[in-house]
C-alpha cells in the first residue's frame, strides 16, 4: 500500500504518519526528516535546504524529487510506504506519477486558525522527531518515546508559520483537487480532539485498502 499524506503545517500529519506506518507495516518517508538529517550532517544538500527552510520557503523541486525517487528504490519501500511532505505542488505530483504508483491520498483538513497556536507551541525531539505541544508537557523537556531533548524549531514562530501557511495555500492545497480527479483523495477533518480519534477514522478507511 503506497500512500500520500496531505495537510497544512500543524495539521497533525507527523502523529498520524507514525500510527499509519506502524499499523500497516509500511515505511514513513518524510522529506522533512531527510533534509534535517542532511542539515545535521552538514551536507551540501543540507546547507541548501537550510537556507530555504529557515525562511519558511520550500526546497527546490528538482532536488526534492531526486531525493524521493532514490529513496523509493530502497528495499524497505517494497512492502509499501507513506509519503509525508511530498509532493508539495503540482510539478512534484506530476513527477511522482512518472516513478511511483499511489493507492490513496490521506488529506487532513483543519481550521487554519488553530494552526498558529499549534505550531508556535510545538516542541520536537532531537533524537526521534516525535512532536509535542507545550500545553501537554507540563514543563517536561524530554521525549516520552526515547528520552531525547525537546526543542523548538527555528521556523516555529509567527512570522515563519504565516509564510508557510501562505505557501501551502498557494502551492500544496491544489493537490487536493489533483488527486480528487484521480479518485484517490481520502478526506478527514482534524480538530482539537485527541489524535487517537482522528486515527480511528483514518484506520476505518485504510483497513479496506489493506485487505
């Protein structure tokens, strides 16, 4: 089962991606994780990606497409995968069509008024990438999953978040219509309800694909 996960920044894609990958035994491929790994290692691609992400901008399409195309050839992708953060625009979606077959697109719709608080209050584990919100941490600074240190990303501030949402509306939101026309879109509504509630709805639909 090959899936794409869509949704505005802060819609809860990371949490749902982890749950989906675990339940269906498919690999979670996050372009954000790929770029952050390269940034941490100081590679040429990492430095290039950093110059864009710190401004709330997207990494050039050609670089992103090449990295994803290579990643999908790895052995762990043969049983299926979940693409998170790719494609981000119509060009990337069209390129993806040339080297991958997608079975479904999980789209999480959410009121953008909720996203600013959610993103600016987000804290991320330096080790495993698990996300939390300050309202649920109670002052904790370590990850419940692996014990790693939690931090606030440089791009999780009002100015950059606003820029990211504007980019999403302009470039990524059109993918909903693109995949709807292909009969692949699976719409869900994100909210302040526990992540398990949303996952239950997603699971009820994806279980039919997995059979």
